[in-house]
C-alpha cells in the first residue's frame, strides 16, 4: 500500500469506523487511559503538539512522499518533531476525547486526503 507496511496503533475495538462525511475522518479505537499508542508504520514525526483545535495532543508521522498517519487525543506525547520512529514503537499514551472517552483518533492520509484506515491495516 503505497510502499508502507501498516500495523494497528492500538489493539482495542473500533468505537467508530471511517465515514467520509465526518468532520474528522478516521477511526476511533477504544483503549485504557495511559495505554501505549504505537506507530502504525516507520517514518518521521512531522508534527507533535496541541495546536490543532479539537485533536488534543496530536502526533503526525510521515511514512513516504504520499502517506501520513495521525494519532489524536493522546494524554502524553513521547516523540517530537524530527524524531524517526519504527513501526510498533510507542509514541504516546492514550488520553480522552472531548466526550471523556478513552479513545484514539487514528487517520491515514494518502496524497493529503483521508482514506479508510481499514483498507490499509491488516485484518484482525
């Protein structure tokens, strides 16, 4: 898939699937507060901060010229901009969304456009 080998960033159940009509286009994956959030593929951190309203502590990883992944609603970010990460490496601790649910908002973007992560992640 565009030269990137994907894995799940969190093992929990999907709370909300991808919907192209949603404002935030991605998966909501349930977990436990403080649980390890893992890089879904190797790459470089291009954003690590809380400047995008509505995403909380956010990390964006660039995997190739065409592919990015985003991890929102973290309680704590463990990587900074410019850091190289390996697939499966812990990059954050799970936090809560605006409804106080312990979930990870996970997006994959191809050529800057959100795509359904289920089309890229391995079956489980």
